[in-house]
């Protein structure tokens, strides 16, 4: 039996396809916008870098800031006129850039204070092309030692010469040395057994009890002090109790009428309350 196949209608299948709003092509990526904030940051950084370069060029690289001449205030030189000090300062800063020197000022000051501890501060000012002016601030010596016509200042145990005409030691208490000592060598081992601080405290006590004294003389290495007052020479032992020795003298003066006729009074050589006197 023969059957005939009846043809069926073909149903067309429709496929859906998504399309983007912006057509793209193979190998083409989407462009991204740079935020405005990032643009400003980049602009500011570039401006700062360029400004820093200009500043660096106008200062550190500018030959006008290279120091070739150093000036000093006249009043500073009159206060302490030591050529070695000013020569050392000039040698440290000449041929250096002013801005570098200004940045390293504290290091330069610390170096100077190793040999000159009485220098309190140092100021460096740019005054003209290649020229700076240095100003020094000094501390007063704690004591002035006079050896005939030569004077020495004492500051924190450091002994330094005071050249003639220097005003640094003006109005500072003076301690004389005996006439047989002379020269710089007299200062060698000066505070071997007696520290500078102790000697200064003792001197303050002497000036307090003898406000009208003529002068005070110190015998180094013997640790004896001679107070010249009212035609007396009063001998004190610096290794003993100075206040107790002065009290002994005051008692002698009070209860011994002949004290005014004595030329020498030694209150430090013997035991407590025992004195040596000489007319």
C-alpha cells in the first residue's frame, strides 16, 4: 500500500539579539574620562615642582650667594677682639653657599663653643652679593684673673685670654695672681686641686664679707687667698671652710682692739679658732 507524505508548513524560529546603545567594533575599547580632581592634583604637583626648581636655581645654584667676604660688627670686635676667633669663623663659611651656611648655623656655633664656650649665639645675615655679616652674642666671664698686665677670663672652668682693650671682662670681679708668676704658663693646672666653681663661690663670699676690700690675691697650687683690706693681709685656706675662717677674723676684730695695728692675719693655716698674727 502506498502512502503519500503530506508536507507540513515550516515554522520559522526567530532568535532575539541584544544590541548596546553604542555600537562597538571588534578591538575597540570604551574611552574613560579622567576625574577633574585628578587633573587639578597633577597641575598643582607640576607647578610645585617647577617652582621648587626655580627656587633651587635662584639660591643654591646662584653664584651671588657664594660667600667671599665676611663682615663683623665693630661692637663685637671691641667686646672680644681675638683674631683667631674671627679667622676661624671666616674659614668655616667662606666659599660656601649662604643658604647652606644658614641651615648649618647651629653646627657651626657648637663647633665654636668647644674653644669659646662664652659665645652664646651667632647670627649670619646676607647683606649684598657674596657678602655676609656675622653677629656674635657673648656671655660675661664668671671671673677675671689678672696676672700683672695680662688678664684671663673664666667661664665654666674654661680659661681664655682677654686681650688689652677687650670690654668682655668689664665689671667682673678680679682675682689677682702674685707678681712672681708671668705668662700663659701660669694658667696651666690652675684648677688642679681647686675647681673653678668652688673658687668663684669662695670669692663671692669674700666680697660679701669684705665689701671695701682693696684686692684679692690667689696663690695657685698653694690654694691660699690673701685679702687686702684696711692695711691688713688676711690669709685664707681655700681647701678649708672659708665662711668659718672669715667668722674667726670677725671675732678677732670684735674682741681684740689691737687688730687695727696688725699687718698680717692668718686664719687658715692652723686648727679651728687658732690664728697667726703679725704686727
